């Protein structure tokens, strides 16, 4: 694997331009010990070799998408300043860049008026959304689907908000009938809608949930940490497209730029449709908020110190790759989805595998056909292990048997769940490599099954 290095030539030029902004200051030089730096840096490089090849197209396992070149360069450039976006005193330029970048994300979802900011990741962003929900709907329960990210139940435990899981349908989406039953029986304050579940990339039926909201009056928080950017994709299925088109009607949205937004970790984003929720964040910090009457981002955030470099990298990326339908960035998402659909069709036409449903985004999940769920699980783990030896990196997911009952396959369900093979085809390059991915998977499966 060859790492991209050509763009590093731009960093020296950009550093010189950055330095010009501080020419009026008295000369201040730092002379690092380059020999010592070299020794340690090369040791770091050797230690970092002990990693899976995340940037390579044959890595199709976990949700690890390499940042784009402009994000990597802008982030690195900003470290010579090392801004802190808690207060304008610590990150004046980067705070302005954060506000602009977040406004572009809100616009992508159809919001002009909004309140939002970046976070260290999706967990913190979801925590803020549920913290606001708990304040606006005190003592009321939060519900999310059984396939939603585990962070929701954990966050509710931290916030001491009652939480309940809602069953899913055979496509790993929230079961609307089950949700309605819960609404009739309990006092539900917030429904978390997953737009791209972690295991399968499934999209909850938001239009139907909005109809229930009109009747029962709960808040809707959309966790689009994984799938949010697919609102720009041009060939979603009808159900997913309908859900994305309704996102502007929810109360809050979380999206992770460090997933499909091509950003380094950690970069999450929380958005609220109603800016008045900012009153809940109000606090006094006279030693921090003294330099300006403008909004300090720490005044609308639960986190204090935050890397301004994340905002700089995101702003630069969106400047180069605007968040518009039909643009270059949107094309990357469409390629990833096409790669997933191509792999799905190959799996569906192969008698050795079972796929429960067509992918809605770019995650594909399948099981190895066998007489029992336990034997299928064993074979999946063996294929996973042998594939890695052939430089194909997949993932495993343990999913409930309910997702496979409608496939018509005669599996002996000797256990309640089954281990699946899972592929996240997040990189646009995956489309060009799908034939090679399939060739390796085919050969490995033949080797394991005999």
C-alpha cells in the first residue's frame, strides 16, 4: 500500500502564508532537536505499522474511512496555532469556520435557522440531544429501535432518563406497530430515529413515525451519525429517500463528519431545529467569555475545550467539496452505494450465502448457508479469519434470527442469533475494487467450505 504523500508539498507553502499573518510580532524562534525528533518519529512510524490497512480498498470491515487530503492538510496546518473552539479567545478564526461549516451541514438537511456545533464525536452529540430532550420532556421515556446504537441506552443511563428498546421489522428498521403500542401504553417523550443503523445501515421509517408524532406529541431525534450524508445520494430506494426527505421535520439531528464527511477523528455534529434550546446551555464563565459579545461556542456546548483543528479541516473540505446534490462529494456516496448493491447482487446469486435484505446505504450483511445457526456462525468466523490472511478485511455482526426468518431458508435455529459477515463499502474506490473483493471472498469461501 502506497500512502499519499504528494500533497505534503503544499504544507510548506501554506505554513509560509500562515506565518505572514504574524509578521508584526517581535521575532521568536524555536529550534527543535531534529535528530531527537527523527528518532522518535521513526519509532512512531514503526509502531503505527501495527494497524489494519484502513485506507486501502481491500479494507471493507469497520466504519473507518480515510480523511480526504484537504482535511488532513488543513488539520495539520492549524496545529501550528492549535486553536481551542470553546471560546473566541482560544479559537477566533476556527470558531467562525465552525459556525460556517455547521451552517452548511444544517442547510444540507433543509434547515436555515438552527442551533448547532461540532463535538468530539457522535456519542457526545447524541448525549447533548438527549440531554436537551430530557430537559424539555422531564420524566418521560426515550425509546429507540433494538438495532439503534447502544450509546442511546448508555447515555440515558448516565442522564438518568428512562429508556426502552423498540422491536425491529425483518429489515432491521423500527417496527412502527410496536412503537404505536408503546405510545399507547407509556409516556414517551422522545423517539430516536436511526438513519443508518450501525450493524446493517438500515433506515427507520421516519414518515410513519412523524404521523405518530402528530398524534402523540413526542420529540424526534434523528441519529444520522452514519447515514446522514446520504441525503445527497442520487439512487436511494424509495423508503430511504422518503425518510431523508422528512429529516427537516425532526427536532434534532446528529451526524458524524468523521464517518462519511471525510474528516479525521473526532468530529461529530449536533443540530437543533429550534435555536431557543440554547437557553438550556446558559452558564456564566467570566474568566472565559470576556473578549467579545459574539456567541462563544462554549455557550451552546456541554464540552469545554474542543479541537479547533476539527473545524478548520471540515471547513476546508466543504470549501473544496460542497455539500450539494450532483456534486463531487455526493458522487462519492453514490459510488459507495453502487458498490454495496453490486456486492449484494453477487451474494444473492450465490447459493453458499443468504442475504436477508437489500442494503439501503453502503453496508452489506450476509450469512453462510448451513444446516444450523451455530454452524453458520462458525463458518462465518472462519471465513473472516481466512479472508484476513488473503488481505481482505471484513467485519462480523451478531444479529437476531428474526431478521432471517422471512428468507425461506431452512435454518435450524439452535440459537437466538447468528454471526454474519459484514462489509462497510464506505470508500468510493470500493466500486472499482468490488470484483477483486468478490474474487477473494469466493476463493476464501471455497477453501473454508471445502
